[in-house]
C-alpha cells in the first residue's frame, strides 16, 4: 500500500509513536508499504515554528531526516498536477496544507494517514 503521512503523523511517527493509532503504527512499520512524507509538511512545520505554534529543536530538519530514513520513507515533492487537483477539490477543509495533502494522496494513489476525519470527504482513502 502507498501511504502519505499527514504532518502530525510525520512528527508523531518520529518522536511520539505512542500518539499514533494502532492501525497507523502497524502500517508505518509494514515493509510492504511505501511511505511518503510531503515537502508540504516541511513547509507547514516551518511556518508553525516561525509563528511560535510549534516548538522543535533547532536541528528539527535533521531530526525529521533521521526519522524519515529510519522509517524508509521518501519525500513526495510538490508537482503541478497536485496544484491542479487542489483547484477541483470541494471545500470540506479550509486548511491549505491538508487540502494539498489530500490532493497529493489522490494524485499518487496513496492512502492518507491522518486522525483528521474531515479528510475522509476527499477522494483518497484515510487510515487512522
């Protein structure tokens, strides 16, 4: 299964796996799954840090890279097709980062791992 982690899942998988649901935790450690983290999540994290809404160590990017490597995940880059897909999404969700993650998951044929139930209204399946 192809998986795309929501931003909170990326952070929890690396630093607080006990906050993940059991199905999410199992999916992330299953060697048969292909795990992706979106560069959009890095952008979201950087904005939250700059606004003082998220506190991470000064080497937060290195921490995320180490965690990504440990999970065998890869970075999903932002593509023009993802941007085009956002334009066709209904406005179930107002968060631009979550809307882009939903578009990326739909375009890439991935299941989105997220505790955000609103995301289930979009075309990609959601696992939690």
